C-alpha cells in the first residue's frame, strides 16, 4: 500500500464519531421504563425484532428507532403502557437527535493530514439524512470531505453505484470503517480495499456470526495507524 | 427557450407522482381518531405546529410525520389518548409507507420522450431517503434519470451545491416542480430556470403567502406542456 494514491472512503458512526453508545444508553433507559413488563434482555430482544421487521420501510436511523420503541412498548405491555412512558420514549429519541458530536481520538488530526497531502476523502454513511447532516455540520470535519454520500444501505450494489457516480476504479478506493458487515465485506467483494477499525461495541445488526466471507483486509487499533499504512 | 439544451431537474412528490393526497387522507383519519378531544380544524393546527417544531430534527417525510402525530395525540389529550389509538396512528403511517406509487398523467410519456431526445434528467426531491428510493423503484421511471438527489432541504444553497456537484451552470438548468417555495423561487434566485406545474393541493408548509419574490417563471397546466416549451 502507499504507492498509488487511494481515494479514501470513511464510514461515520463509530468510525469518526461516537454513535452506538447513544443507542445503547437509549435502549437501557427504554428497558428501565418497561421493566414492569419484562426483563431487560427480553425487552431488548423484542425491540430488535421490531426494528428488523420495520427496517425495510423505516431504514436506518433514530426516527425509525423511536417508532420501533413506541411500537414495542405498546405490544409488550398489551397496550397497557402509560401515556407518560410513551411521552418519555419520544423524549429519549429527541435527546438522541440533539446529542453533541464527539469525534473519536485522532480523527481530526488524521483527516487534516490526509487532506493536506492531497488525498480525496469521501464520507460514506448510513442513517437518517437530516441527522447525519446535522452531525457532520457540528463535527468540524465537514470541509475535509470532497463528497458526502448518505446511503440507505451498504451493499455491494450500493458501493458500485457510489464508485460509478464518483468515476472511481474499485482498486483505487480504500474504505475505512468499524463494521465488517457494512464497511469491509461488500467493499472487498467488489474488488476495492478496506481497513477495519473495530469500535468497542457493535450493533447486533452489524455483527458477523462465524468466520464467513472474511477476505483479505487489515485491522487497525485506531485511525492514527492509517497514516502508517499510507506511509505518511 | 428551447435553443440550448437544458439539463432538466424534476421534483418528485406531486410533480411526478401523487403524495400530498396521502398525507391529507392520513391527517383526516388522525383527526377522526382524536375527535373526542377537539375539532378537526384545531387538531390539524396543533399537528402542523408540532411538525414545524420538529422539522429541524426530523426533517421532511413520513417517519417524522408519524412521530409528530403521536406527540400531538399525547399533548392534545393531556396524555389520555388510548393506547389503541396510538397503535392506529402507527398503522396509518405504515400504510402510507406501503402505498402504491401513482404517476401523474403524462409523466411517463414525457420523461420517455425527453430521455430519448438526449436530455439529461435529474430528480431533485425532499423527503425520507428510504421512502423516496422505494417510490422511485416502484415508479418504473427510475431509469430515465441520470442522477437522483434526495435533499434535506431545497434552499438556494442546496441548489447551488447540487449544480456544483453536477458541474452545471445555473443558466443551463431548468427545474420543474409543483412548489413555488421549494422548486421555483430558490431556483430563480440562483440564476437558473424554473417551470411551475401546480398540483391541486399543497401542503401548508409549502404555501407562499402574498406576492413576494415571484420572479419570472412559466406556469403550465400539466407536464405534457413541457414538450411545447422545449419545442419538442
């Protein structure tokens, strides 16, 4: 690596800034609110199932999460959950949408260096468009990116579309992200390059079970190590 | 018009396919469900106010509309609305997200002709990304477009960004849409061209009060008249 100049794609949530922790805090609070009806474990499982059922129509992001929490609360309580609790659930979601953006360690410095060295940087993220735009605006790193792509999914087809749209060859594209399922496997499968930077916690939907389809990619401890990989 | 080849931008909701009618049906049903608490007129007003308060964090689209309906129902009933009604509200929203896509008259034919004549067509729409992508997929007109832009807002800055991204000059861009506020005024204000095709009903948020800032643009009765404008 490092000889030709890659175009660098970056995932956002839990690659550049904190995200999953906020979902986990919200879910924890949700389980507490419904604790009279069931154990936290079972409530979490039911919420996840509801989210998966709704994923096709709601997509990824906080609004869909809010709607799935409300639906789960109604179902789980056999419509006995109090209106006060439902109101609290809406508030939990609104708080998530107003959270500060906390960059992960080294992110700003690394992007600054890459940008100053003439690398073309692409942000490629899932989630609610308006929420990701808000986070990007608050992050202070928006200006480092040449292109922002907010994707409804990160399948091979979605990456191929992105590359075609940006007029890029797969072997010239290097994607960095925390999700093996979304940022690594589809990228490698289309002949592009990927670097995995695990985050300490991963959403169940993004977890990979078993050892299937793991191609050849590097795993780094943090984003600063990306500079070594690129010989900077 | 018609001498140079414009790049043609199209709004989607209520320009290419039916949309606002579904929202109005949903709102009508919402008012009916809450009719014990207030008149339809007052419920609608409260819902609109809630939507406007939430617009900054929810953006445009059905999921935000659903969350605002739930919030309004809780507020309006002083948290006495039944869980059954809240469940119904979620169902109203889910039904909206599963509605068939009904193209407006002439749309398919016009896009087909424009596309076959070598015009570059751009879809520029607000709304939930996943929902707009679903509609586009079901519409049967996706292949006519060179580029799809799902925008969180349609301000002058947003249009400028779109033109810059597509490497287009403003005077070479012609936007067609049903909303004077979103599809016409900002487009004209950046020096591009716009054609207004009114739809029989307009969301209150998109309404323009008074006669302010209406520049020079053509109004057509339907999309088929666009062919005349372009001398086709």
